């Protein structure tokens, strides 16, 4: 079941956030560290919610088994671009034991229905180059390439 999250869900969501973040630490250690305490992860989620992030969970027996976090990205028209009403999918995570059961697809479908009902023109997300499963999920949901970000890192001086 796709449901909204509130402050009571933060402890369970923080556990899932640690899993999501651990994946990024393992593959992009120059950008991410794993020193956050449970309290810091919970604070991160509480602050995100206070700043407008929307968190939704896929629940089985009232227990979150996966979550999705998104925010509105609204922009007015400029001399070069049209006004846009889109959502940015920031996080999606499914507990490992619940993967390959369509949970992530259901989270995305619920997210899309919600934002479409609120007048969104579409959504965007950022997928790290190492994360082929996430890329495949987003492409399978109908997302297409829009912008490619390239990075060059310098070797640290010894």
C-alpha cells in the first residue's frame, strides 16, 4: 500500500536511508561518508520534511518496506525558458528482502499519480553512473535522458 509518511515513520525511514546511503558510500566514497549516527539520519529526514520534501512508503502490515522522497521544483518563465511545474524524485529505496516484487514500480506509480493529480508536467531524477539498477528502473518507468553531467576529479596532492 502506497501511503504518506509523517514524523512517526522517521525511525523506520532512517534505517532505509542508511541502506540507500551505504550504496552511495561504497561507490562514491570521495563524495559520501558513513559517519552519520541514527539520530543524524533521523534529523536529516525531519529537516527534509520540514523543508517541503514529500515522503511516501510502500507498506506491508503497516511496516514501510520501501520509500520514495520527492520535492516540487517549480520555476517561472524566463527570457529563455518556459515556466515548469515538475517534481524531483530524490530518493527511492526498497528493503533488500522486498526487491524484485514490484515495490519500486508501485512507489513510482503512486508518486506519478499523486503529482499528476496536482498538475505536474512530469518529474526528473538524478541517477549516479554506478547505479545501473536504478537507471533501468527509471527508464522502465518511462524516464528518458535529459541532461548528462560529467565530472573530472583531480588526484589529491601527496
